[in-house]
C-alpha cells in the first residue's frame, strides 16, 4: 500500500467523507467521546486532528513519521497523566473505523474482495500496532523518568535530562528552583551536552510556579553555555505568573533561546518537522 495510487485514492475518499468518518469514529469511541474537550484543555492534545494525522501516516505508509508521532504522543500523555485506557480505546476505534471505510471504499468503487484488499487491511493493522507499540514504550519510559525526577526532587538533586532521540533531550523542571538547584543544573546540563552531543535541549517549565530574578538570570547564563557548546535551547511552558514577574522586573529571556507555549508544540516541531 505504501506510496501506491490506491492508498492515495483511499485517503482522498476518507477526506471527502471527513464528517461521516469523524461521526463514525466518535460512535466507536464511546468513553473517550465525553473526554475530548477535557483532554484538549489538560494536555493540549487535539484527538480529532491527531486521528487524521495518524490515519494519513498509516495509509501512506510513512513509517518514520509514524514512529516520531508515537514518541510525541507518548511523551504528551505521560506528561499530563491522562489515563492510558482512553488512548487504547481511541486508537482501536480508529482501527475499526478505518476498516469500515476501507470496506465502503471498495463498495463505492465496485471492487471485489481481492488479495489487494486483504493486503491493505493487513497493512493498516500492522501500522496501527506499530504506532501503539511505539506509544506505550515511550509513555512507559518517559513516565518512569518523571517518577524518578520527582523522587530525586525530594533529595534536592532533580535535574532529569531525558533523551527522546540521539540529538534531542528534554529537561522537565519540577517544583521549586533556587540558586542551589540551578548550580547543580548548570553542571549536569553542560556535562551531559559534552558527553552525549545533544543538539537541541527542550527545557519545560510547566511544573514551575515561581522563579526568583537571580534564578532567571542564572538560567540565562546556562543557556549561553549551551549555545557555546553548539546546543540550541527551547523553553516551553512558562507560566503567566513567571512571565509577569519577569516583565515587572524588566527582564528578558536570552535571545538565543526559542520559546514555545507548550511541550507538545516543541515535540510537534522537532519530531515531526
């Protein structure tokens, strides 16, 4: 099916019947249907749009994009502690709805159930299973890393640098950040960049409620250091309270650091671009 004319025609058929496809999907996903808005609010995860993206990767056989998307979704769901049962139900609903529309497509085009039809069905199942496998592995690994980070936080040692690809890592900051902790952070970040050759470090501040001016200033110096070592820094999740405090003090983030609203946006940009 990968890259075939038939696969593009099937995708076009689903897009032409987008509204019916979404209605059918929501009917399949009985429990998730009531949670769509909540999941969007809590985790900035748009289930409907993500379903269409997943379907595109499955039908077009884009295995690399599918794997990257599984990693992105695994990290997002682990970060926001959304029940796994919803994800499993949602993806299985996508699978069943794809089967329905594959059959409808064959009926509309007056095709008989040939070997090609069963080949396409097998390809859909294989790709869905591959996505689920990548999602659950990433979810489990990232969740374990967050739990370890929270455990280390109790011991005042939390600077969890979590690799998600050979060149991209996430530093999810959790709890209070003081000068003592930023000193530990500076040492560990620079050592880790030198050791593993991280090219992009995503620093997620969504777990930080408050930062003192001297802490922000120290973080800016750390970003200078990462830049000198050839690593780009992306800052996500800055809370309104922190930004207001910075504005009132006339402080600005280092121009070398890129800022994005959420970790999800950063993952979308750096994993799927």
